[in-house]
């Protein structure tokens, strides 16, 4: 029996419990998440460059793993980072350093980046991977990510969202005024509660639930604690 949909806090608890109780490190979970997304992209068909758009959190860390595994399998990949690399922390910082050493193309967007720069980096893209904002994000995306989301949506390139489309509240299903319109969403461990909301449907695309190596029992334990 598959786990019921998870709230924002329950998603965090699954990761925490996997690490603290079961001894599965966050790096292992992130590695499995990124590799699983690449597996899904291959089944969907990869043509052209895959452009992975990353933020500063663990969602961006998943994106760094995705880029590495695409290159390992011989697919052209390019990372666009909306964060100062010095601000990266934890598992995301580890995977960024690995990606740097691999020689993968990485472009860092700052507050002063012009929109035309993004369009230049999207030239020849067959897929965009949205790894900007994860399940912990709430409310309106801040500049410059808000403008980036609008331009990614307008690019005409199909978008695969990692865990949740950036700008969509994973718990309520309410979209921000700047929300990624995904063709596919690869979410981890279980669906998120907001995915059932009518307002969320036009943003999610086709949803795929990916296993990241955390036993189903962990999510079931977390869900069983609701209301306690």
C-alpha cells in the first residue's frame, strides 16, 4: 500500500527520520533523487541540451546531481544557478563542488543579470529542469527568480519540475503569480497534499512519484503521527 500524500512538514520529517533513525544520509537521498529524475527524462526522450535551473537549497542540490548524471550518460547539460555559490550549504554545497570539478557548464545569475542572458542559455534546449524552489517554499518567489520563472514558461521548451513546480505551494496547491508550468513533475517518496487541489492541476503536468531509497515504512510512520 502506497503512502498517503504528505504535507510540507511531513516531507521534511521523512528526510530527517531517514537520516537520524534509519542512518540513510542526505547525500544518498539526494543522489537517488537526482539519478531518478534522469531515469525519467530518458524514458520521456532527451533531445538537445538539458538546462537545469537551480536555486540555493536542496532542490538545487538535486539539480546538481541531475546535471552530473546527464553528463555521465553522454547528454549535454547546462546548469543555471540563481544563488551565490558561497551561500550554498550542506548536501547542496557538496554536490555543487563535485559538479564544478567535473567541468560541467555552470552560469551564475545575480540580481543584475539581464533577461537576454537567460534566453541565450536556453538556445538549443530540449528540456528545462526546474530545481529552483522546493517543497519548503511559500508565497511569491523573490526577484530575480520571479522573472526567471516567467521567461522559462514563455520559452516554449518543455519543463520538468523537481519535487514541485517552483511557485506552487506543495501543501495547499495554490499557485503564486509566478509559477512554473511543468509538463512533468517528478516528486519524491509520495504525492504532496496540494497536488489534489484543482488550482494545482494546470501547473503540475504529469506527476511521477520517484523512490529515493527511503523505505516506505518511514513515510507511513510519519503519517501515523498526524494529530499526535
